[in-house]
């Protein structure tokens, strides 16, 4: 800078302004390029932390869901087995009830027959006694 107006001092100023503008444009271009590359990506921000935490929560919940499904399958299996046992017990109870009813009927028929036989025996004793008397035999 020589101090003379119109000398190279003005051109230096323009050069500095152009260099500053070019640096600003370069910085803007770098920022825009970086922004474009990071678009849709979450890496270093608080959002990335939240994203990781939500992924961790989803993984934990998936694990819990799988454990619950496994437990549910086991309980369903136990329930089916118990249901089969109950069905078997019902069948056995039905058969036992039917057998008991049949035995009651048989017992009633046997008691009736015993009563008939007692009546027949009493009649036969009486007839035997009458025959003995007719024959003169002592009772």
C-alpha cells in the first residue's frame, strides 16, 4: 500500500473481500454438503441418543414379548393336559355313576328275590308242617 489513491491498495481490499467471500461461500458449501450427507441420519445429536434408547426399549420389549409367548404356550399346553384329565375324570365318574345305578338295581332285585324266597320258604314250611300232621309225624 503506497498510500496513493487508485494504486494497488484498492485491489488488495477487493482481494481481501473476495477471499473472505470465497471463504464464506466455501464454508457454506461445506456446511450444506455435510448437512446433505447427514440428512436422514442420526449419529451424534440428542436425537441419536433418543433413537438408541428407543431401539433398546423395543429390543427389551421384544424379548419380554417372546418370553410371554413362550410362557403362554407352556400354560396352554398345561391347560390342554388338565382339560384332558378332567375329561377322563368326567368319563370315569359317568361310568362309576352308571355302574352304581346298575348295582343298586341289581341289589333291589336281589332283595326282592330274597323276600320272595323267604315267602316261598315260609309257605313250604307251613306245607311241610301240614303234611307231617297228616302223616302223624311230630313237628
